[in-house]
């Protein structure tokens, strides 16, 4: 069993938007949200049409996301491709609109 080597990148962050940051700009729907635990970027999941959370990882190499809509309590490391335990959950800043 593999163990994630990237947990030292987990930070307490401020979410960047009340929804997927890029989808809100272009008017695209999303399925679920993912929160970057390195910088606070809010992006949409891989089941969403535009997959902005994964695109953020590819652009920044920030490895850890949190299941964010609704707050789900789990983390995922893109590099190691495994679910990880998070030290805490980041609270939502307000109501997040549902699109799908």
C-alpha cells in the first residue's frame, strides 16, 4: 500500500470562490467542487464538463484537494492517486449554488 508523501503541502486555506472559480466566469455547470489545500482554489471535479480542479493541479502541481461541495471530509492526492486523511475540513464561506 502506498502512502502519500505530499501531506506537508496541506494548508488551512481561504476558498477562492462560492463555486468553481472558472465555471462561474464562463457560465458552465459543475457536478461537485474540489478545494486545493495548497492555495484555496475552488475547481470542479472530473465528472464536471470542464474539470477545472485537475487543470489547476496540472498548472500548479498543487497535489492535495478536499471534497468541498458538500464538505465531504476526504482528501485526494493527484500525484499518488490515493485518498488521504485531512487534519481538518475547510468550512464553506457561504451558500454555494448547485448547477447539476
